[in-house]
């Protein structure tokens, strides 16, 4: 593989309003002199019926010693009511947001955009969704890049955009009225929701905000880049940009996924024309495009979206009539489409809506892609150092646990076993590729395949890896 590329810290750090900025807004809107003290500024602003003045006053009040004052509590309730904010939004976090003047993108009016860093139990819940919906399946949308063996969440930010929320909430209510109690669901359940359902059997306390099952509301993924995640959080989804980064097999809509692996295809990394799904990882052909491998971009972003799916139109056609699907949804006959590429090609199911107000980008997730061959190289290097010091007695229990855990994913397409091309990736990672990819690779594969069944399992892998270290075939990163 190529070199790793980092994309840096979360964008949310750049978007927080300072108390000084709120004070400046209040002085200008209230016509108060620069000498007015922060507490007095905040108290004056809390009396205003202008939602923006009240928000800035709350923000300044939290930072000027007014916490716990009844004026602050009363203003919080008034602001929540004026802006029709959800009951579980933190007013403290919302008050630190930025004001966006006028409509832009899918947002029809001015908005306040704020982010709230999520605690560990929320991160753990979403990490569980990532792990449970992982499927190691290659499609051409990866543009030749390898499939990560795990996604590790580094940060979750909750999006609080009052105007986008009001538009979503209004449209959701309209769908509910139109359905008149008609039961709607995703066939066999969305994988994300199936995981959460199983979680409730062992942990009955919900971690994520409640959904409205009367409108077939679900948590679904949308893969994106850092820049696009910020754009969507601020200005909503833009239907005029759909297809700019991927195929539009089902028409110009917002494409959502029930598998984190599918959404990861559209994150940071190689870009290029999309194509039809072709290959499940582990198969020997067709292989990724010839030439040097694309850079492995370590960090990327996925949105976890609150999605009103309503009445679904199911299709497993190889070449669906995209115009017809879109028209039926826009006329109100259906609200969403389920495109079953899992049944057709063994890849993934996609869920599509054609109205940006049927999706709310609830969480921005920054995560790291972890590749088995990378971790293997790290551990092989550690063992090599111990061998040089005369302290090598095989992999440590911790090293073995990591290798076996990740092997179960690396060998997932072939039931826990790997083929010669996957072996080539491992050998290349530790600087030991065969000289000739044809004959030498075949011979090396036969040596590793001690059971002579045409595959390498985890026991053969650990045995050969340990033997190489004992034979002095070492590697340093």
C-alpha cells in the first residue's frame, strides 16, 4: 500500500463563538457602549424577544458568572420555545454556535449552527453500530483503494442546526399525517436498527435520541469528507450536488447506507468515476486497477443521519428506471427507495430519499481506518526487536489477541482464510515480497499452506510468522 495521509483535527474546533464575539453582537444590537460590563450586557440581552439577542446573551451569561440565576433558566426555556428546539439539545452548546445569515444550499432561511462533543457512551454506541454493520465487500466506488479492516471512532459531534431541524421536523410531521397510521418498515430491518434492537435486550436504556417509528424513522450512514461534512451540517444536503462523488443509479437523491463499510467508500481518499459493483474482497479477479496503489488515507468522516423513510419502494432491478423512482417519491406515492444490490450483486443495500428535508445530519463522526497489514507490520517489527535482543518467545498474548481479532475481519470474505493476493499484501508490509509475483508467490503460498487446502488460516499464519522471526527474517519499521 501507499503512504498514510492524516486529515487533521475535527472542524468543530474552528466553529465555536467566543464570549467576546457574543458581547460584541449584543453591544451592536442593543446600542450599548463599549464600557458596558459583560454581566450587564447579558442581563439586558436576556430581556429581549429577539431570539438571536437572547442566544448571545445566554452565551455571555454562562461565561460571566450568571450560571444558576433564574433569569438564565427562564431565557433558556424561552429560546427553546421560540426556535422550536428539541428537548434534549444543550442550550449551553447551542448558544455558542454561529449565526448563518440567509438561506443556502438545502437550508431555506437563516440558521444557528452549533456542535456538541459527545461523551464516551455515545461514541461506544456508534462504534458498536460501525462494528456490527461492517461487511468486507469491494465495489468499484473504492477506486482501487483497499478495504480497511476496522473503523475506529475518534470523535463524535452532535449537529445542532435550528433551521435545518425545523425543516426536517415539519416534513416528518407531514409524512406522518399522510400515512394515517399505515405501518411502514424497511424489509428485514435496516442493519443499523437491527443492531440497536439487539442492544436493547442487554441495555434497555437508549443512548441515542428517540425515533418516530410511525414514519419509519431510522439511523442511517452517509459517507463524506471533512469539507462536505461541514457544508452539510451548516447548509443541509444539496440535491444538486448528488452524484458529484458517486453514481446515481437510483436518480438524483440523497444516498444513505445501513453498512458503515458502504459509506466509507465516499469519504476521504481517491476520487474518480463510479462504476457498477463487481468484486467481493478475497476473490482473485478482477484485481484493483494496475499501477501504483492510491494513498491510504487514514482519517475520514461519516454522518449518522436521522432519516424519515416513510413508505418505501423496493427494487432489486439491475438497471432500475431512475426517473420513475424519483417521480413516484416526489409525487408522494412513496417517500423513499430501497435499492437491493445485496440481492443482485452481493454488495450492499442503498436507501435513497429525494427530498433533503427527509434527512437530518444528527452526528458528524471522525474515524480512523485501520488496515490489518499495517498492524501486522507493527507487531512483526516489535517481535523482530525482541529477537535481536534474544528475548523472543513468540507473540505476546496481547499481540496474539490483536492479530487473531483482526484476522477474523481480514479473512472474512473467505470464512477466516486468505488467498495468495492477501498474503502478498502481508509480505509487502514487512518488506518481504517475493521477487516474482507469479512463480515465487505461488511457491511461498504453498509453504504457508501447511494443511494443503488452498487457503491460509490463522493457525498457519501465526506458525509461519513465528518461524520467520526464529529464522532471523526480521523487519524494522
